[in-house]
C-alpha cells in the first residue's frame, strides 16, 4: 500500500509527549500519578501521531476521513506538510473550534447530519465519487495504530516503569497503539481503557468477549469518544491486550477536567480527562501504584469549558 515515507520538515515532526509529575492529584487519588500530556502535540492532540503516519505512508494525493474534530485537524495539517489534500466528514454536533481548526489547517470540511446520514455512509459516497482517494479511519487503520504506538514506545523508554497506563477509549486507536508500542519495548505496564459510561460498547465487548456496538452515537460530553464501536483492527489487539476498561460517568468526566486545571494547571478537553476520571471512578484499583494517565487532547469549546467549570465541584 505504501512505499518509503515522505520527508517532513523537522518542525512538523511528532513532538515528544510532556510528562508531568502530578503530585497534587496523585496525593488526592492515592497513587503515584504521572500525566502524559498530548495537548501540546501539533494540532493539540495525540491524533497527529497517527495522521502524520498515514499522510507520509500512502501514495495517494487525497485522503478522506470522518472525524468529530481531533483527527480531522491532525490530518489536515499532516496533509498540508506532505503536499496532499484532505476532506473531513464531520457531524453537525462537532465542537465549532474543531471545525474551524480543520479549515485553518487547510482541510475541506463536509458536514453531515448524523440523524439522517452516518459519517461512514457519507465517506462511502465521497469515495465512490473519487476512487483515487485513500480512505483513512481515525482509529481502525493499521497506519493509525502504528502512529499511535510511538506514544507507547515513549512511555516505555522514559525510565519510570509504570504499573498502569490509562487512556481514553473511543474507537480504540490510542489504546491499541499503546499496547503495541509498550509490547515492542518489552514493557509490562498494564493498559487500562477509560470509556464514557454513556457509550460503553468497549466495556461490554470485553465482558462478552465479542465486539459490541452502540445503537447510536453516544450523547457524552467526551466528543472524541462518540463512536459506535471499536474498530475491528483495534479489537483484535485490545481483546487480549487490555487489563480492563473503567466506565466513567459524565459527572466524573467533569470532575476530572476541573481537577486537572485546579491541581496541575493542565487545560484539556473532556475526552482528555477520561483517564483521570477512571482513577476517580475506581481509586482502589489504582491505589499505591505508579499510574500514567494519558491526557489525550486539549481542543475544547470555551462554552463547554465554562459550563463544566461552573457546574463541577472542585476535587
């Protein structure tokens, strides 16, 4: 499918994650807590790792993908720096800041009303109209998993020997990449998924041992996890690679977001707070352990952030 990777200017290479020793939150939660903060990655989330790997690896001049925002932003920039075009199919419920950033980075936005047309159906329509384009999944793509594995390798090589690595679960691209990257380095950290309770398809899948789907896109504030199901490629890795999944309530997502701001001065989006929310939800599971929580991204609408700050009691 791909030849040698395209060259990318050094300034647009993947940035190493920022590791923050979160003593304030860790003391409250009863664990030794480190945050892997991907908010300072290009375009504001871990998705750039995957998007750049896709854009560099495929020979196609145009890439089409569906995204609620973060992968779309990342792919738009990755295509710009590799001299390609991209079209991002986005649901009408996408955060406005994310729509604007896709456009800012040079991507084309195709908005869709998911109540009448699914994102995947619209992508299929665009693919039929342009069969020369590469269709990229934001998570269910080997190149995406390989790109995200770079974070797992970084965590394995940082010298901290984490007992647990906790990360958000939507389609499963991040957690699958973490499992792959940690395994590549021979690290023994247990990987835990953190999933909105309102869209718990991954948790149900693990319990049953068979891939389960949500009936509709979950109405969770964690918009990066509004997926119908894990990807098939991700499920093949996660069904044996995850230690488990913690389901996080909407209230705890908000509590975690505010805790990150108040205790560690880390501003993130609701999806980015899911991992800390998982530790809040099940503190006994992580007590007295060396825990790394992946703060996956920082793109949040001001209105959403203001509402969560106003409605959430500080930890």
